[in-house]
C-alpha cells in the first residue's frame, strides 16, 4: 500500500515539474480527437461563457492547450472543469489561470500511473469572459497537445459584442386603403449598428388588414386595425393605424316587377361589395302616374301601365333600373306546400300550408284531390283526414293558371284505448256522415246540432244498438239526416221542416235503437202559440199517419223536449183542431223558433262540416223529461 501511494505522488510531481512542456509521456497513437471552442454573443458589461469541447476521444490521458483572445475586448473571469473530466481523483485539472500575453494556458492529465483516459465527446473546460470592447474577439486554440490520441480538427470561436436595439420607427403612422389594396410599411431600428434588426409584424384585426413578415399590409375588410412592429432585440414596438374602406363598385335591384294596382311591393338595392361602407341610395320612378317609389324602395301601383324604377348609389353614382308593370289583377306564377310529407294517425285531421308566388296574387283559389280516397280524404279547404293505414298523395291545383303542388300523407294505425278529442266525419254528402267505431271509445257522447234541431245520442245507446243488431264489431257506422218534403194533415200548422234520420251499418238501415234519447226543440217565445196544442209528431209508415210523441214544454227556456226510441221522420206541429195526445205538459207561452235536431259531438275542422249540421264530441250528457 505504501509503495502504491508513493508511486502516485511521484507521478504527480513529475507532471507538475514538467507540465510547461511534455508532462505525460506519449503513447502509441490510436486515433484523432477533435477539439473546438464555441462562439457566443454578449453586450458590453455582460459575462458570457464559452466551452472547449473534445470530440471522438478514445485515450487522451493528458492535454495542454492555449486559448488566444483579445484582452482589450474581453477579460477572463473564471475557468471550470468540463463534464468530460468527471473523476477529479484520477484526472487532475489545472484551473488556476496561466496567462502568457493574450493567451490562456489550460492543462490536464491523469494522476493514475495506470492511466485514466478521456473517452467520447464532451466539454473539457468552460471559460467565462466579461465583454469590454465594442468589437468582437476571436478565440483561437493554439499549441494543442494530447497524450494518447493525436490532435484532429481544431475549430476556433469568437465572442461577439451584441448591440441591442433601443428603438424602432415605421415609415408611416397611418394607412388608408380600399379593400384589396396593399402597401408596405418599413421599420427602422436604432441604433443603426444594432446587431439584430429583425422585426416581428402583427395585425390587431386580421379581418380588416393582414401583414406579412416583410411589412406588406393588405386590406381585407372595412374597419380599423393597428399594425405593430416589434424588434426581436430589445422588444421595442412601433405601431401604425390602418383604416380600410369598402367602396361601392355596383348595384342591382331585387324584387317583384309585377305590382297589383293600389298595392305596394318592396324593392331591394343590392350593393356590391356587400360590405361596402356607404350603402346610401336614391330611388326614382320614370312615371309617377303609373308607379311611385319612396326612399326605402317601396313601390306602389297607381294605375295600369309600365314605369322604370331607378336606384343610384351615393358613393360612385352606380345605377340600376327595373321595369315594373302595374296590373289590375296579379296572376299566380306558382304554388308550393310547406311540408312535402305529413304523418297522421287514423281519424286525425290535418292541413298543409300552401304558399303562392307571388304571395299577393289576386286569385288564391285552390282545389284539392286525394290519390286514394279509401285511405285519405280531403275537403275543399284542404283539410285531410286518414281513414285507414296507408299512403296517399294530395295534389293541390291553383284556380289561376292551374299550377300544381303535391305532398304525401302517411296514415299510421291508431294505438291505445283513448278516443280522439276532435274528429271530422266522412262527409259523403250534405246529409250523410260516416264515423269510425273507435269514436265511441271513452265516456263521451255524440251530439248533432243545426239551426233546426239538437240532440245528444249517448255512446251506450249507439253501442247497444249495434250489438242488438249484430254489428258490435263494425269498423264504421253511418248517420243519415235528411230534410224531406212530406205532407201534413189538414188543421195542423207545421212549425218546423220534416226531418228523417237513420243509423246504417254495411248498407243496412237500423230504425229502432236500444234505449231512449231526448230531443230538444227551440221556439221563439215572442210568437203567439197555443202551447197545449204544440207537439212533436213522428210518421208511422205502417199506418201512413202522423203520431204524437210524448213531449214537455219549457216556456222560460223556449224548449220543447220529446223522448225517442227509434229512427224515423219527425216534425213539430200545432194542432188547430185541438187534437191532443201523449203526455204533453204545457209550462208556459211562447212561439217555436225551430226544430233543433241531433248533434253528434265529435269536434271538427272548418271545411268538413261546412253545412249547418255541426258534429261535436262532448262529455257525458244526460237529458231528462
């Protein structure tokens, strides 16, 4: 152990005594190691650090080099071991500066007699300089000696003095451009000898103006923006405002050229470009006796004829004209429907919106037709209803010009036990109405009314009547109401028309129904009548005679009520022969206004029941006598 320690000390002393020249004996050359010094920038008064780097080393056991620099511009302030010399116990690094004029000598070597080699690439030393002068200082590697590898490439460096920008100005403080125009801004950096004169350009609103890396400003849209120029060195900023104008280049007129007399249409002046700043225009008419136009382009037809409407832009005096024709009637040019396809359920009523072109056409008459009336029916007003599941096409035709539009109706099955709250019966004719059986679902009754009669027909009565006649599974039933001509016996004054009504299923008429209902007849209380001689009568075809129906009279309400249990012909008459019968109960005086007959309450949309008879659906009603 003592011998080994002694050998190490002697070896170190040998290096110290001879390091001014050859401090480590040369060994056989294995390869070449490259050495370099980095370049840095620095401002006066700042400190910068350069690195002395070794590359591709394989067995450098010692080195010696001199770093030449200009002491009038830079001053060495520190020397440190590099990362490649990591083992301080086995590799001695002489960090104390050794100066020879303008040169700094740096040495290093292995303290291990068995040699510790530098291998690979890395930093063997870092040198910190303080920048003093206004010029750059070259850093040159001189007298480089390796123990082990031979010296390969030597790369020198510099310490460059950086002059920071202290200000920047632009060639213009403001720009006024039209959309599409371009102009270049020039940035001047101070001082003139600033090391880095590069500029970063930016626009505050690229929708108004853009700027490229050379300061070229392009106007994009009307408005204002700021263009800023920022120095990369010193972060100094200069700005210029940009005002962009979109000038009018053209104008056109849009709107209907045909105008109905004594009506008005709005014409629109379309300015080009659409984002022009000044969109003010002036309107005029070539013949105000035919058509006038106001400042907003609203044209009014005065009399039949033609006139030319002119619009002129305030900016640029751009002009456009339109010849308008004033007519006494405005023809239909076309029609369309709001929905090309409509879905409903069986029994549901709906209506599609029809739009006219022009929308103020004089004749807006329409006709409607279903491609399959077994699935969908439609009335003259365009109300359509689904009868059974399936599809049909409704075709709409304009009365003026015969223009057509169509849409598909999809009828879906009805689900659940709920009865519809509104329903339109199938109007076969003005007296015959067809209803689906599901209308009887729920607890509601059916009611018929018109100006002559009113009567509630109970749901239970209809259902039991259908069952009594073996028709409880019928999908549809028909109510037939007719006002007929029928002779009356002498000595009787008719106080109402003669009405007959029937219930029909699958072409079979049912005359009697299972149960009773009460009809109501309304009369004019101001008319002079002998109420004891006023009764409801029904015609018995078996006896070919009118027979009295048990009735009661409510003079205060102006109502005559009669109980019925069959379908037949009915009339209200006054017996001038004092013929009485049944169970009449006079309750007051007054006159009969009319015979108000059966009202089937199912709800309806206008059009299906355009006649006097109204069909509705009501809550459970009970009428008693």
